[in-house]
């Protein structure tokens, strides 16, 4: 029965992950199979927490829900078991890859900020991105480096840079829905009603630096994970370039996407890049 419940937990984590993101599903298939389940567990955990503060942000008990989820997470890690299937899978990943609790705490801090914060100072913005994106990159890197601490330490800055880049691209793409649906403006000191090309260019310059820093580390990843991470990088770079070509008005009125055909082309590019290097 133990294996039956474990298998069910893994299935649910995988189902949640693939339901929320087709791009994630494509990228993960480019990784060594041994990384699939740990990453499904991590992504499902992140998605559920994010759901509590995004989809249900308007509920009066949102803070209570995220607090309860946090307490159940720590209990699952402590007991190495949970009757919550996603948390059961997540605690397995935490123990197998020695994910520090400080990363999980930083993640929950950012989720809690989403409940109350509607506008961010630069310090708050950096704190939020660290907890919502950089630590997810760090937890993923713990999996990719398989408890090789020297390799993890070497690739840590790149993992954080990639997390920052992906999060900021999401912020820029979703600036309309974040404001009109959730009432949030993540970019510091930005007045969305006066969003001009200078603001956009400044944000894009910052994102480009993060992408440049991330690419240095991707090339140093073991081949078991390099193709999948490179594909995610290429996908977001393609989305970023599309955003760069768009006007501030387009950003505020449309949700830019990358077509499935384009994603398939990027998949081939990632495979070839890793094969020849």
C-alpha cells in the first residue's frame, strides 16, 4: 500500500505540473528521466502555493490558507510523510536533494507578500523575486547537481539569474493582468497609467543582464540537465524578443505568446546545441 500511495502522489504532482504548463512539459522531457519526478514535485508544490495567492487572492481567508499550507509543508518535511499527495512528493524531493529550509521559507515569504502588497519598492521587489523565482532556480539546481555541493556552488549565481530573468519576463508580459485582475504592480516606482517606452527599455536592459549571466551557467550544466534548461532559456528569450518588439500599448492590451511551432523549432535548436558542445 505504501508504494501505491507514493505512486498516486507522483501521478498527481505530474498531472498538476503538465496541466499548468505545456512549456514545462516539453522542457522536462529533455532532461534525464531521473529528474522528472523530483521536478514534477517541485513544480506542483510551487503552483499550488501560487494558486492560493493568485486565484483566491480576493478571499478573506487567503492568508489563513497559505499559512496552513506552509505549516503542512514543514510538517511533511519533518515527518517524511503527508496525507496531502503534493506535499508527500515534495518532501521526498527535499530530503533526497538536501534542499535547505531557508529556500522554502523565502518562497513562502514572497507568497505572503502577494496577499498584501500592491506596489513594490526596489528592496521589496528584489526580496520578492528572490523568494518567488531565485530560490525555485536554486531548488531546481540542487536536483540537477545531485548533491554535488562544489558544482552547485559554482552554478548557484547562474541559477538565480535565470530565475530572475524568467520572473521579470513574466511580469512584463503579464503587466496588464497583474494590475487589472490582481491589483499588483511589481516593477518598482512604475505608474502603469504612464507606462512609456523609456520604462520598458529600462526593464528590458535589466532582464538582458540576467539572461547573459544565466547562459554562462547553463553551458556548465551536466548533459543530463543541460538540454531541458537550455530549452527553457531559449523559449523565454524568444518571448522576451517578442516583447521587446512590442510597444508599451501592445503590452498593456495583449498577452504575447510563442507558437507551438516555434517551440518545436527551439527544441531542435536546444538538442543540436548540446550535441555539438
